[in-house]
C-alpha cells in the first residue's frame, strides 16, 4: 500500500501511453482532460490503480476514436 498516491499522476502517465498507442493504431487520438478534485490522494496499491485506470482510459479512448474519426470529435473528460 502506498500512502498519498496521486491518482491524477497515475492517470496522466497512462494517458500518455494510451494516446501514443491509439495514434499508432488509428492515426488519431482524442484529447484527454482531467477534471474534479485533482489534488486528491489515496492510500492504495499502485498497481491496482494503474490497472483500473488503464482499462478505463483504454476503453474510453478506443470507443471515442472509433465513433468520432477523424479528430474533430469530442475529447474525453475524467472527473474524480
């Protein structure tokens, strides 16, 4: 368990990876915007947060990209 884990930091790192992967596969990727309590911290297992975040972001980016190609579609917002 990591004390004061920042979900925002985890999600930002994941969003960079997923954006690069999506651009490599589809040629485009939606913008990802983070909203809400961006300063929150958790006492939680980092790998669990990474896994949950990866699945959420991956599914949201894929669905948005497939539905709104080309890039004039909406971005993705995550609120905490």
